[in-house]
């Protein structure tokens, strides 16, 4: 019985590690995952879901700045009692399959809703959110 418990713990840790390393099977999955990570205050993990226009990863300095922005975003979400759900309204993948545009609605626990959209790029077979400071 003791070995079964240890095996269960190891499998659970493996599942968590595998899930946290994978960006998601669809662009919408990545959007939902990013908000889940912000909610869990895992800002470094969220920054790894972002790339620059050419598909390059953020530099360490850029990632640190972005992590600060995620902290501010989490603070704003808490002002609305946290987020309740994210609904993917439209997920449009380009003909070449290397970019996508996702429109989604964030519903907060206080009843507020925000309409958002994001651009994503496929890099090495994984979807990443396009980072832009517009």
C-alpha cells in the first residue's frame, strides 16, 4: 500500500510537470492556461507562454518586466473578485497553420465581463502568445 501511495504521488508530479511544460494543443488552450497561471501567481511560467514577433523567446529582462505586468493584472482581477471563466468565442488559425487570432470573454466572479483578443504564433509545434506593447 505504501508503494502505491508513492507511485500515485510520482505520477501526479509527472502530470503537473508535463502540463506546465506544454503550451497547449490549441491557441485557445494557451489563452486559458495563461489566465490560470496568472490566477495561481505563476508569473514566470506565464512569461514562457509569450514570444516576440519573429517567434523568439523573451529576453530575461523582457520576461521580468512582463512578470511585473502579470502581477498588476492579477491585482486587477482580484478587484473583480477573481475570474470565474474564460470563453473562447472565436479561434481562427491561418491557412499555413503558423499563426492564430483568438477572441475570448473573461467573466469575473463579480459578474463583470471583458472581451479580449490575442495573436498567437506556432513555434516548434507549440502555440505561444505574441507579445506586443501596443
